C-alpha cells in the first residue's frame, strides 16, 4: 500500500510538472506516449502490490544480446 501511495504521489507530481505544459502546447503525440507509459507503470505497481508474480525479462534480453554478439 505504501508503494502505491508513493507511486501515485510521484505520478501526480510528474503529471502536474510535465504533462500539463505538454497538453497546453498541444503536443499530442508526446502527450499520449507519456500517458501510455504512466498507465503501464501504474499497472505494474498495481500488480506488484497485489503480489502477482511477474515474469523476468532477463531470458529474452540474454537471447537478444547473444544473437547480436554471435554475428
């Protein structure tokens, strides 16, 4: 629960300091990219606070790096 409150506080600060000026300048592409990323972050925090096991990205990263270095 503390993690959720900390995230919501940080997200509120970020929205007020960065997204409001972007919205006022009508930079819609940047605005929607930031909104999607904030939404994904919120989903991840919500899943972690609900103790849902999340898969580790280390195996796909190892495969990508391994395929790049073999060339």
